[in-house]
C-alpha cells in the first residue's frame, strides 16, 4: 500500500537543459546537464537518462568534474551548497555548506582542496569570483566558510569567466571590460573597448570568453558578432588582439578544443563554426542545428563536442562535426496556446513546441518523442515579423484524428485563419494531412472539440468562434473515379442571439453538446441539433465548461470570470450548487468522476478535487505553486496505484499534471525522479554490465524464462542456489562507493561467511537410505558433489520457502565446485 507515503508536488520534467554548459565524463560515455533542482546523467551513445542526482533544494547553477577523481562530480546551487557526487552509482558523497547564493562553479587541477564560485554581496548586480576551501572531514555535511577573494565586478554568467594555460590565470568580461588575474603574481590587468556611447553604432560589448588550454591566448565574443583573440595581455601596454568575423549577430559562446588547435563558436544563426588554427580562412561549419546555440562544451578526451540550444536541446557532435545524439527536453514556447493534451495512442503529452509545431513529450522518460510540423512553412527568425501561430488542437476518435487551428493577424481587420484535420496513418505511424479549411470562421476560434462517444460511428467535430457561431463538421465520403478518400465538411451552423461563442464540449455519451455564449450556456441535441435548454446565472462570462463523467454524467460544470463555479443538473434543468472560486484551470478525469480545479489566490495557486454530485471537495492542497498555473491535464496510468486514503484515491487511476507560467511541469507523486528510472534504464544498464561467470550466478542473477525442454531433460540433476539479494555483506560491497569502503581485510571474513551455505543437522530418520549405501563407493569428487547438493537443498527447504530459484546443470555445478575449492586466505593479507 502507498497510503503511508506522503503525496507531494514534484517537478516531473520540462526543466531547462540549456541553463548551464553540459559537462562530459572523462571517458566521454556520459554527459551531465543541469535540469532545475537536479543533475541529469545521460548516455552519449543511447541518449538515455541513466541517473538523476537529486539533493539540492533550489536551482542548480553549476556542475564540474572533480579534477582529482574523474568518477566524481561537483555541483552548486542557489541553496548555498556545493555537493560531491559519485555519478556512476548516483550517490551523494558530501555536502559543503557555503551559506551564500552560488551562481556558477569552476574547478582547477592545481587547486586540490578548493573550488571557485561566483557570489553576490551587498548590491544585487555586483558579483565576485571567490575561492572556497573544501575542508576534509569524515562527516557527510561540512561547513565551508573559508573564502578567498579573486575578482570583483564580474558577470554572473559562467560564460564570462574562463581559466587559461593550465590554471595560471583567470579572465573575466563584463560590459566593455576584460579583466585578467594572474595567480602567481597576484596581479590584475584590465582592458577596455570603446563603448557605443563614444563610437557611433558600435556594439563592442563582451558576451563570452574562452582561454587557450596551453598558451597565453584569450578569445572573447562580442555583441557585434566579432571574435577577438588577445595576446601579450600580461603587459597593459604591449597587448595585441586580432579579429575573426563570421557571425552576423552576437556571439553566444566560445570554446577551445582540448589541444587548443581549434576554436568553436556559436550564436543565433544555429551554426557551429570551427576556427582551425584561429585563422579567418581555415574554418568549418555545422549548419541547421535548429535553434540558437546557447552553450558549447568539449569533452576531456577531445573526441566529442556538444551544443546547448534555446529550444531546450543538447546535441552531441563528433570531432569531425557530425551530430551523433540529440537530448531533447520540453520545448519552451513563448506561449502555450493549445493547452495540455494527451495522445490516446502513445500517452504522450502534446502541446506547442517550436514555432509551428506540436511536440509529443514522453512523461515517463522526460524526453521528446517527435515533432509534428503543422504550419509546414520555413520559420524566419526575425523579431519584427508577425509569425503564423498554432492556437488550437484536439484529438478525436481515440487518436485517429487530430484537428489544428493556425492564425496570423497583422492588423485588426486582417485575420488569416486555417483549420487542418490530420488522419493517423498506421503504415507510417504518423499523422497525414487530410483536410484543410481556409477561414472556417470570420473571427478567432475559441474552442475545438471532438465527439468521442463509442456509439457515434461517424466522427464529429465542433468549433466555436467569436463571430457568434459554432459549426459542426462531419466526415464524409470524398471518393472519385481515381481513388477512395474521405474529407470533412460543415454540417450545421448554430448561434444564440449573436453572442460570442466561448466554449464547447460534448457529454460522455455524445448525446448532448454544450456551447457557452458569453454568460449563457446552451444545450443542444447532437442528433437533430435542436436547442434543448439554456442556463443563465449572470455571474460573468463562462471561462471553462465540462460535463461530469460516469455516475456524474447528469451534471454540467461552468466556471466564470467573476470567480463563480456553477453546477447544473441536466435532468431537472436547474442549478444544483454554486461556489465562490476563482477557477483558472478545470479538468475532468477521464477514468473517474473526479474533477480538478485550480484557483488563483494572493499567495499562489490552490488545488481542489471534487465530484459534481457533492460540493464538498475530496482533496484540497493550498499553494501548490507560487506561480500562476495556466494548464492542467489528467493522464491515465498504465498500472493503477493503490492509495487507500480517501484523500488520495483520486490519484489511483490517473495522474494530474499542471504547467506554470514559467513553463515548469509539475505533478503529484510519492516517488522521486531517480526511482522512476529503475524500470527502463538503470536496471538494464546494470544488468548489461554484469559478466556471466559463476560469481555472477551467486550474486543472484536469476533468469525468469528458461527453455522448457532443458528443464525437463535436467530436472533430476538440477541444483538450486539461494537468493542473495538481501545479504547485508553483499549489499554493502555493491552499493557503497569503493573509495569510502573500509579495507578489504576488515570485510573479508564477513563477505566470505555470507557466501557459505549453512546446513542444519538432520535426524537419522530423515537421511535417505540410498545416500548411506553410496558413501563408500563414490570418489572424492562425488562425495563433494553430493555434500554440496545436500547443503543447497537443505538450505532451500529451510530458508527459501516458495521463492523462485535458479537451477543449474551439471556443467555449471562443476564450475561452482572448482570455485568452491579456491583458497580465499590471500584476501586477509590485503
């Protein structure tokens, strides 16, 4: 049962992967990226998320490999701590409490016991680079209060700080200034470029900096698209710089290769530029990367690069400038017009993605499945250009149909509208455009909904608009002499006193259609399209409208802009109850009678879960988010939960997700993100790395499926081994990092004893007669075999009960006997 667990609001995905530079492991097998409060560990080969390092209480602002142990990772956060992780096992090793808000993190091999962080003191816009000494201690949480000042008046972005020539100096840029601090001489050199005030149309602002790993050379990026290479900067008067210019807009990031022979740059052109030997003529390009390049990273081995993009994407690139992997997060569009939807086929979350696209996002794996190009036009990145916007979308007929609405409006009188209907193609496993309707309405479309009732064989779609009409679209035969085809056509147009139609929805059985016209709700018969009744409370314009489900299908709910929630009884055609609630989101659960409503208060957003038949809520949680919640959706569970508490039963069949104004995707759960990874990635990765040896069998690798013929042939010769999953000694060895384990001599006796199989003494009556008769005839090997088999069988009878056991063949028994004869006394010498 899960009722003992506390249900809490957790961040389930959608965090920015491009907030900071990604970091490669020393062997280039893993890539680390910041994701909200977590650090994600992805495989560079499979793109799968292997671990989620969870422990910070605020936004993670920096990650770096431990230069003294490449199997460890440092991270810092706004919570004022620096944490040390074992990223292979996903274990937190130590926490260093600094006590200040940390904005970035840097490490140097020469500074063994220190890390460099960016902090701000006194004024909010004045930042400092300081060195933090990390004290050595056996405790897991240590205070690190010893700070050493390095540089002042710097930019908070880590792209504006770089260490060069194996840590001999550090360079920092801000506005029109370049500062270089030399650690040995403990001196600072400052260089200034002319500002835009002094020089007409100049854009010399520094945007980023990178330092050559082995030489005294600093590369700086600028707002005008130029790259400057600084040399002889140890002298304020003899310094020189050369310019490289290709970018037409500001340079977003720079990075040198490991050897320093190449310089990488990127910007808003979505092109990665490699400047070989730092010359203007010798450069290579990797174009069409899809979005603005925010960060560039280079692996310690030098074989891989990666770029972080503005559309929340990380691209892993080979040394020959070929993209090898894409880690795509939830695309953060400027406006989510379509709301949150669930694809009935893939159970993926569907919403606005990159411009003109719908993104299908896997909630289980926290990654994008694919993009569907709706507008099908080349996107031009121009701030002054009015783009075509995807405003509405809806799934129908169990995912067989998709309706989308796109619009573009330059002036109030110049509105361009287009509705497209997409049919799912089983062969291509994707949506194919079926019907395109130009100007389906004369004004903005406010709602789109399908009739998903099982009894309706002919698909039906309804659209409502500010032009005062709602239209019914049906699927008709559009075949000709050349091919069979189907298409959509308008079947009915309805209106009510020329009021604007604001919402529409079908009842669960499809027999009724509810359409709201400003403050009035109208009910229509879906067979004859006759107006049946109207509801009018004069409580404000209807903002949300939905029918009850299952046993509550006789109720209709409406939320108004004046903060009134109304529930009407369709049988009595009267108001059942009303409540004063400023509802911003109202979503029905498709698998139960429950309805979730999120209201906005002065403190934050509050959640109310209720049934239409009872005005008293089943569950209330205040302040689920400090931000305004804009959208919500229920996602059916593949495996139902087992909450027994009345307050949590609404989460048994479906899980509720909601999206905040800053586009953070949140949900209610009892599991941490790391626990959700075990079914798909962590276990598979661990199992593939285990060798198939006798020791592998002792550790408890039990095959669930075996060939029936082999089982029957060796049924009389099988040997069973006990499960060793819960043996403390083995668990201690396998789940504890090697560098924090005690010596091998201390664990030797405990470990070897745990591998021995205990045998209980039996009475004379229980010993079989055939064993006594064969004692003198069998060889030593046979005696050992029978003795070994007896030990295992007796142990199984006493300890295992009804557990499933792995059975071995004769050849495997011989391997185990040889393994048993090995002398382990040498371990005690260690």
